[in-house]
């Protein structure tokens, strides 16, 4: 199935506007499929040292923040993910 991933702010500068990937319904599989196109640095940008999603990176699936979802995310054909880098400033 095809899933769209969009990037924002510094991730857009690093990885481009976005891409469409072929993936299983697993969110981890989708990220690994994206890394095959974008390179292993992508995985380091979104996962922490334990292999969990970084809490300072916002990932949404169809507009819903991954951190707010209580159950495991199961992707469907045509789903849209958006990935935002850590916010900095002052």
C-alpha cells in the first residue's frame, strides 16, 4: 500500500518536501521504507537510542499526533504522515 510522508521546517530542507512509499500497515515498516530512500540518518532523526520515537519530534498520522494515540497505529492505503523536527528558538 502507498503512504505519503511530508516533512516540515529543517526536515524539509534535509529530506525534501515529502515522498510516497510502499509499506505494510506497520508504522515502523513505513519509517524503514522511507529510510531506504532517504538514508539511515532519517532513522537517527526520528528514533532515540532505545528504538522509540523521539519525543521532541512530532509525527502525525492523518492530522493526529502520534503521542496522543492510545493504541498502535495501523496504516491504511492513502494515509498521510507529517514529520516536524524539534522546535528551537527563544
